[in-house]
C-alpha cells in the first residue's frame, strides 16, 4: 500500500503523488476513487507494457474501468510526432471522450508522449502518470511538462498539462536496467545539492543504486525528491523564475551530453555538469572550498563520471546553442553550499572562464 502521498499545489491544478510499493496493482482503486469510472487508455512503450501492462489493466478492470492498451516502440528515437500521431489515432479509434484519461505507464519518454497526447486529444483530456523509471519518478512525471523531439532538438514541441495523479511504484525499479537506474541518480543527487543537505548526506553514505538497496528507503528518497521538485514547480508552474533552479548542473551537462553524441546519458551528463560547475564556483569564490570535493565523492560513489575530457572550444560551441541562453548570456545555477543554490547571469566570456576552471581539471 501507499507509504507516501505528496501534495502538489499548482496554479492550474492540485494533485497528489503516491510513492510506495506494489502500487501498480493500486492504479485502479486510486484512479477510481479520484475520478470514478472514466474511459481510459493505457499508453506504454512495448518493454514496459510487457512487464506491467497486464497488472495495470486488471487493476483498472477491478475498479470497473475497461482500458485498452496502446503501445509504441521503446526508446528516445521514437519520441517524435509520427509516434504521437499513431497514439492519437489509436485513442480516437477507441472513441475516448473529453472526460477520458490517458494513463501513461513507463519512463520519461512514455510520460512525455502520453502527456502530450492527453494535452492534444480533443484539445485536452485528462492524464494519470504511472512512472516506472527512477528519472520519471523523481523528475519527468511531476511538473506538467510534456514534449516530443524535433529534428532541430530535444523537447522542442510540447505543452503543459498537470496530471490528475501520479502513482510511483518503487518495486518497478527492480526490472529497470542497472544503467538506467544509475543514470537517474544524477538528477537525485542534483536535488540534494539544490535543496537538502540531509538528503545529500544520506545519498552519499548509502548509494541508492547499490545492489539489494532497501525498497522502503528508496521510496523515502523518491518521495523527498518529489517534494523538492514540487516546491520549485508549485512556485513557478510555467518556468518563468525559480523553476530555473532545477537546471543546476544542466548548462554544462547539456553541452557534454550533446558533445558526446548523446552516448553519455542525461543523468550522467548532469552529474558531470554538477561537478564542473561546483569546481568553477569554488575557483570563483562563490561557494565554500569543500563543495566540489563533496559532490565529486558522492557522484563517484554512484559510479557516475565526475569530469570530462571534451575540449573547451567544443563545449563552448554546444553552449552557444543552449535553449536557455539569451542575448545577454547564460543563467547559471551556482551551488552556494550543499542544499542552497543561486542563479547568476553570466556573459559568454565569463561562461568560458567557468568552463576553463571547472572542466577537465580533476584528472
Ligand atoms: N517532462 C519533463 O519534465 C522531463 C524531465 C526530465 C526528462 N524528461 C524526458 O524523459 C526522457 C527520459 O526518461 P527515461 O530515462 O525514463 O527514458 P525512457 O522512458 O526511454 O526509459 C528508459 C528505458 O527503460 C525502460 N523502462 C522504463 N521503466 C522500466 C522498468 N520499470 N523496467 C524495465 N524497463 C523499464 C524503457 O522501456 C526504456 O527502454 C527523455 O525523453 C527526457 O526528455 C522529461
Ligand atoms: Zn535533467
């Protein structure tokens, strides 16, 4: 049964995030008690459908909800308009009405595409998120951002739609490939550095990606991460101000991810980006001298990389295309200490100094 329920108050909608064990079998009762017996479609990639589709479908059936399953091939390369069109046509073929619910069961790709399908179908129906990857639980399922990729870049075509409820069953993480679990830890460590020194110390002392890690403790950590994301998102639903703080580690991280040809995972890239910006911040005197070492030790304990050997001209080339860059320069999130960050406006020249001071310096 559910161990944690986190309230997420947003300007457009208040909703709850349930985090616990065995919740895949509670999707029906939770959706039923909240929404009655709406028409539903379950959207999943083929990998997650094979693992959890039957259980989610029978749980909904037990609550009197007949929900057909719509699947698409797993993988980021399928997070495209063509796949979205297929999903929308399938939803339409089931004649779902405007009160209908898309139940997105899967990782961040499924949440993003199921979410965008819900935002678009009949100009907007309803969405339930059932995240099954660590990244989806602590990041993408909360906050209401949905998107598909364009040839011009990732997540360039999307919409905001807050879910009715998020149901995160940490037991599903036992089937997640270890590399995906570890990659998701990059965002988890980021949350600790961003807002919670106690969480950070706990993560450093007992890596949540270690074999046989206690699932109840994992549920605690996921719930705390959801609270941290909630606190930022609730204050700034449409990313006009404080939500930018979630970008900690991402400015340099995105450049490293792109420069690697997306071979290095997003979470691993964020982990490197965190270490780089911490080293650069210490060099500038913007944070305490021990901050980079503490972050590096934590990142290394997860088997995630702490530095990059990509040359700085290449990194600056990718930084010049940063979506969040403006004519005046970059907004960079600086760790002032573990658990507290600040946003700094940085000129392109100063950005180069940060890259020089932070990247390729620990090897
Ligand atoms: N909307 C947002 O706010 C937001 C935030 C961060 C990231 N994202 C997006 O999230 C995506 C990345 O999410 P992801 O890392 O979860 O990728 P993903 O959805 O592709 O999942 C990774 C892989 O793990 C598999 N998988 C998922 N859950 C599983 C389970 N329990 N057992 C076995 N296999 C499982 C999937 O089939 C897939 O092959 C990116 O597209 C990114 O842009 C969105
Ligand atoms: Zn991220």
